């Protein structure tokens, strides 16, 4: 937020764990296009949607984005769209 404090929801898991789930999804399915409503792993579908939103904000220089150049590089490695 404006004072620089990062809020973290109690029900969220670390970014790297969700990224690893995405990597596993890509290995199993041959692509990284996880639908937002993905019944086998609803949290992965929601996380992927948040990454898409964060990326758009990042491109617009929106300071509310939690996306970083390092995260973009990791997502690109698995063919994230």
C-alpha cells in the first residue's frame, strides 16, 4: 500500500509454491494455460489469474502490482500466457 507495507492473506501460499504447481501442470498437460476455474486445483487457477492481472499492472507501471522482472522470467520459462 502507500506506506510500503505488504499485506499477505492468511490463506495464500508462497509464490514459489504456486509457481511449482504451474510447472507441474505444464509438464503434465504440455501447456501453461490453466483456466481460472480449474476443479482439480482451484487455488492454482485463481493464482494464475492473479499473475495475469499483476503482469498487466506491471506493464502499466501500476505500483499495486506484485509482479517483478524475475517472476516474469520464471513464468516465461514455462510458456505462461
